[in-house]
C-alpha cells in the first residue's frame, strides 16, 4: 500500500484551477466547432465565432475564459488502497486558494450565505466531493461553476407515475425557463434517483462526462439523445438569440431510489464548460493530465460527433 502526500495534492489542485479557468477541454472545443459549422452564415454562427475566438485568446494568453471564475467543485476519486500523508481536504482547500491568488483569478466566494457575505479573498473553500473507488490512484477533477448557469438549475421530487416522460418534461421546462441566462450553448447534466441530495450530486457529476460519451444503459442513452434533439429544436440558440444549437450535450446519471420517489435534478453548464483532471499515484508526484491537445486549440480537434 503506497501513500500520496498532501503537498502533491495542494500543488495539483492549484495547477488544475488555473488550467480549468483558462483552457477549455478538447471535447468542448470540438463540440463548439461542430455546432458553429452547423449554424452556417447566421447570427448564431457569428456568436459561435466569438465564443471560439474568446477560448483561443484565453488559452493563448492564460487569462480566464469568463470573468466569473466560479465556485470551485473538486471531485476526489480516492483508491481504497491509497494512504494519505497529511490532510487531504485541507490540501484541496489550500490548493484552490493558491490557484486563485497565484493565477490572478476572480475571487467570488463569501463566507456566510445569509448575513455578512464577506469575501474570503482567495475563493476558498471549494465544494468537495469524495468517493472511494477501487485501485491505488487519486483522481482529482476541478470544475469551476459560475452562477449564470447554476442559478437556472432545478430539482423536483416527481412521483413514480411521472416516469421517463415526466423527467423529460421537467428537463425541457428547465431549459426553456433558463433561456439566455444559462449562457447557451449549454451542457445539460441530469441526475435521476437516490433522494434529493443524491439527484443533485448526480446532475453535477454528469457534467464531468466528456461530450460524445453516452450513458452505458441503452435506454438512458436513448433518452439523452432524444432530449438533446428536442432541446435544440427549442430555437433558443447561442446567447439566447436564436439558432439550432441550444445545447452541446445532455448527460444523464441514475441511481436506485425509493419505491415511492422519482427525484430528478437538472444542473446546467454554460458554453464555458470548464474542468481539468489529474491522476496522482502513490509515492510519486507524477500525474497524468486530461488537458486539451495543442491541435485542438489550433482548430484541428477531431472527435466523433455522436449527436
């Protein structure tokens, strides 16, 4: 059994925060380019050109893709055979603080949500999600989440009789009500099952799935495809000014639930779908990065379009 030291976690989280805020993942860039081609010569196409130019400038100059650099969500998938040397959670908090101060990223976190609302001045603390998984690695994924799309996210406790059609109606209504406020073209994360807290977590976790990767359950995958088609038929379009691309992707995650419940949560993500991942291995500071390839930044990104 090996160990991973807290200092490696701290440095990795710092770097991931800066990377996520400045460079879009290659799958998101590829989806934006495909959608831009689909819009042709139109206002929607012009808006997509601006979004792509913005992403190119941000990556090239290492400046934020969006001025709202978000509340950071850190997903930790910790192998059961890993021993931590030091405080894992404290290392994550300190890594976020370093990333936002050393990376000159906007600090948007307030310490008390109800009364004082005083800025913490380093964008900490993040929201941390920990899952124990098989293996001996620690996978760290950082996802900064701005409030434009987050404020338009919704949760419902449906009855089992609502079924898949009820879930679909709720998702479509959420996207309709969000309109331009969610900064489309968006990614739609849907969580179904558990209870209300689990459904909300699943919806956010769904946003981590790469664009093009369907749910392994064929029935759920079919619902994802159906929702993506119907969302894009709404005509909201880029920036809410019309077009055929309201969503780049729909991802659904499910979990067992109570016989009398059908919880469903919709977590919307704007076109700046920021995330970055690294894998730490025991007794080593080396890691594998899930970062956009340079070709993707230069407009040569490929990727299979599964829409």
